C-alpha cells in the first residue's frame, strides 16, 4: 500500500511540475529562477522515487547510466 500511495503522490507532483513549467512566463525573472530550482530538485526526487519503485529507466538515470532511446542534455541518444 505504501508504494501505491507513493506512486500516486509522485505522479501528482510530476503533474504539478508540468503546470508550473507552463505558467513560468507569467513570473518575473527571480521567480523563474526559483521555479527552475524547485522543478530541478523535484524532478530529482521523482526520479529517485521511481527508481526505488523499480522503474528501470529511472534507476539507470539515477546511476548515471544511459537510458536507451532517451537523449541526454547534449542531444545524444
């Protein structure tokens, strides 16, 4: 039950981050900077929780290994 509850919470957080990211243009520069920090830390948390719950791609990302079919920050697959 704890894992299912955590999955729901992580998915809700991920949805909230998406909404915040869409609204970032309505913020002033300092607010955008803070939002970017929050989104980054929250995305790390979501990744870690998914890795703990057995998502193999999240676990690979957590370990710094390439994720098949996913591009890195430089656009490499």
